[in-house]
C-alpha cells in the first residue's frame, strides 16, 4: 500500500461475532461466560469426564499429545471445552450455570467439514431438581433466538460417556425442509459430578456442546469450514460492515 492509499479498516471475525452473540443469548438465561486452558491434563480432558482408557478419542491419531518427562502427568491440546465443567465445579461448586467458548483441537485430516482446530461452546447447568425438560427448553430458546422463531428442536437418544442419558439435538429448518444435527447434550453423569466434588445425590444437571463454525455454516450456507481460517479479508467483510 502506498502512502496515498487509504487503509482498509478492520472487521471482527465471524467466529468472534458469533461467540459474542451466543454468549449474549445464554447470558439472558442466567449463564455466566468462563474461559479455560487450551493445554489440559489427561485427568481433566478424559478421566474426570468418565472417558475410559480404551476410548478412541484417546488415540494419538485423534488427539494432540505433548511430550512428557519422567513422572510428569500427560497433557493434551484440549479436544473439547468440557474440562471446564470439572475445573469450575471444583472452584465454585453448585448450583451454577456457565457457558465456555474456546478453541479445541483434533488430530485429523482437514476437509470441507473438518478442521484440526475449531471453536466449541460448552454449556453446564447444575442445581437441585434439574430435568431433561430444562435442557430441551434451554436449547429450544437458544436455537430460536439464533436461527429464528421458525426453528424447531427435537432430541434423539445418543451416547456420550460424560452424560446419562445422552441426546443429539436436531433443528428443523422450514426453508430446507429437513432436520439438521447441531449439537450433543445430556444429563451430567453422576461420576462426573463426583469427580468434581459435587454431591450427586443432591444435585443434577445438564451439559451440551456445539461447534461454533457449524452453527455459522448452517445459518449462512457456508460450504467449507476452512474458509474461517483462510485469512481472506473478504470473508470477514461479508459478516460485518462496521469497522473496528
């Protein structure tokens, strides 16, 4: 750029815009926004979340493991933002309601729908007498606020080691006339509560995890997740006309 050219004003990245929007929606429902470390111990990333030693996610082909020395505890680039469930409950106890946005990492090949690094937003609500109905109501309200009032939510049975029962969340999109899977969720497993020092006979709760880029791709019809990290300023401009 020459000295006579006007500089191009910056724009917020669509992930930043969306994380803020999602945090605002959950904030209106009483959820606090918290952050956690991207480098995690094996305990917080796997063991405390009831993920068994033989689970495929522990394989070196799915997880970025760090080198260790001597008896040092093994560490990973976190594969999800779920470890903050344990860290937060250890620190703050129950009852609580939080969402945890942040980068997560998977050791996998990239294509139009997969990236080695992407953003996730974790949600956790712990209290007495929390039910699956509260989970559905919370996510239904969130999806309607994010996707629009025409969005309908359904729950399908699924399995995740840190929840029991586990469910997949689908959203109905009238324009496309089909259901699309948008996130996994469920009632927090009693072992997870116990590992965090919470009395599982008194408290229950729900948790959910969504891929931020996936939500953006569905809402705006973006065909390739790799666009988010392409560095193409035109991609950012398309989401926000207001300079920063």
